[in-house]
């Protein structure tokens, strides 16, 4: 379910205008797509922060001038010092539309023995229903053994969600951490073999 949030149209542009808006507790934004002209709007800074802080792919119901429109958050610019949101880009979408988004991957469970699971992909590019985008895709690694490799094609995706990357791309690897001494021995082994062959 999309969240409802009120926005106001803005006519002033440029860095100076944006600074004045932020000083007044407003966050500038632009919404585009569906063949319509871009619309420049502003949000209450606290309201938009609460909507996007924990979901990079938030879908909002914008209410501008009494009209409502679904929109997908595409980009959030954050001040690196103050951590305040400086600008938001949104894409107009329809309720029955599928959209392309990057969804974070998350591990759950504990591998077998001393093995450790490592995410080789932090995000997965997928096609998902605009009104039902998963906040994360959870990968269960419970009991997986050393040497296990999970590819994108092995992942259990939510209904109506399709991966947009090669199914053979590695998503997770499971391995027992090697001791530093073992790593050094493995690395020096080829050198020792080469030296032995040269001596012969």
C-alpha cells in the first residue's frame, strides 16, 4: 500500500531558492514520467524523511493541488554533513505497472560448522509490481556447507518479482575462513613448484 503525502508546487528554482525552501522546512523534489511534463514540488521535510528513510524504493501517493498520483522514489540526495534530504526525484507510476528497481539482499540463518556466508551481490535488479515492491530479498543459508555457491537463479523471489540479471551471476558464497598461515602456504606453493622445476 502506497503512503499518502501532500506536496506543493514550486515556481522558484536554483540553489538559492532550494536553500530558502530547506530553511523553511521544505524539501524540493521533481516528479516525471508517464509522458507528462516534469512537475517541481516541495514536501514537508520531516514527512518526506519519514517516508524514505527505511525504504529506498518507497511508492508514495502524492497529493498536489487536490489531485493524487502514485510515484516511485528514484533518487534521494542527502547532505553528507547534516544528513538532511536535499532533493528527491520521483517517477510517476500506475498501480498495475511493473517497475525496475534495485532491492537489497539480506542473509538469514547459520551455515554448517565453521562456514561463513558472504553476499557477493548487495542489491538485485528486479522487475516488480509498483505497489508491491519488496523492501529486501531474504536468502536462507541455514545449514549450507563449505563450498556452496548460490546463483541468482537459486534465489526464492516473491510472487511477480523477476530478476533482471543473468541467472548464473553469483549471489552468495559459503566458505570456512582460512587461517593466514594456510593462505601463505597456498600462495607460496606455485613459487616453490616453479623453483623446483627450474632446478631440475
